[in-house]
């Protein structure tokens, strides 16, 4: 699907993601997630987009982390996917809502045992006195839960519901192509932007 003729940004994103999965060496689903405090102080970090469906772009994290705290206070957020090998990027902005407990449980238990232990042991974004403390906590949880590891209450799923999706493709001499899709109710409007 070509950016110039596309009418559905979600379908176009799926095509670009498929290309990225085929050509990007590491983590084609890696995305910069920007959040902000209620006062507008921004913060950005990389997360993995785990699913795209009719709700939007889903990711999982510790709700007590900096990003979780900021999302609880200000649900507006933005994402930027950059696929260097494809010379493309996609920017997404909108409102973030929390996914259901069932959704968080299902994804948490699909992860490797070590990843589950790591998520349970981490007090994400808080000061850690030493790496040994974290390793010891993982070992302690491994002994405590020889079978299934319960999902910590603070480990949750979120979905960014897109209101704007911008596609950017590199062009020679900085004559890049940019198209912005903006949601209006249940439909999208599309505009070409100057690079």
C-alpha cells in the first residue's frame, strides 16, 4: 500500500510494520513513547508496541513507573516509530486508556518466566541501591512462586487511541513525503504536509 493513495492509516501502518518486521534487525515494534506531567513537562522512553487493533496501539508497563504516574495524571501521549533501514517514521498522538485486567493477565503470562520475575521484582523508576538487590529479589520470587507467577497489580496494559497519525518517508534533497491523518468521529481526513 502506497502512502500517497492510502485512505486508512491503520491499514497503511500495518503494511509499514510488515515491511519493518522483514527488514529491521532489532525490535521493529520499538517505539518512543512520550508522556507529560499535568504541567506539561515531557518525558520520553522506548517501549515495545505489542498489539495494534481497533482500539489502537497497545503496550505494557509498571503503573507505578514515571510513565505510569504521568499517564494517570495526563492521559495525552505520543509515539514515534522510526525504521532507519526503511527511511520511514510514523508519529501517533492521542489519549491513552488502561486495558482490562484480563488483557494484562493474558499478556503477562505469555512472557518468559524470567521476564515475569523481572517485572515482579522491579520497582521501576525508583532508586536501586545495587544490582545485587534486584538479582536477590528475583531469586526470592523464584523460590516463592515455583509455579505460575501472579501478575503484580501495578503491571498493566495500556492502549494509545490515535487521534492523529503522521507518516514520513525520506526523500532525496530533504524533499520528504509527509501525510497526516486526523480522526474526526469514526472517519479520517488526510492532508499532505510540507517536509
